[in-house]
């Protein structure tokens, strides 16, 4: 399957955005770890990190679900619009 110039450009843009997102995530990781060290009583860090990881995972899964569902709905709407324009 041949890739169009627009498709290649889109993929490059995605890769750059993912790279920047990863850099920001590392900064937030450090901030969150320091925040946990300051707020959480000694000896409970592991438990709080576990709870935080579980909550973050749930949040990300929900966000991915919403994005994918929204994308599917947008595709359906675009197909309906194209059908009405063809008629």
C-alpha cells in the first residue's frame, strides 16, 4: 500500500507530538513523586503509588474509550453527510 505525502506528513506530526508528550510526562512523573513524598506519611509511599497507578490506568482507559467512541461517531456522521450530499 503506497503512502501519500499527506499520510506521511500526518505520521511525522504524530511522532513529534508523541515525543513532546513523553517529555512532559517525565516532568509530571517527577512532580508527582515529590508531591507523594511530601504529603504521604513515611512507610505508606508504596501503597499510595499503587493506588495512584490504578487510578491513572482507569482514567487513561476511560479517555481512550471516549476518544475511540467519538471518532467512530464522527465517522458515521461524515458518512451520513456524504450520502445526503450525493442525493
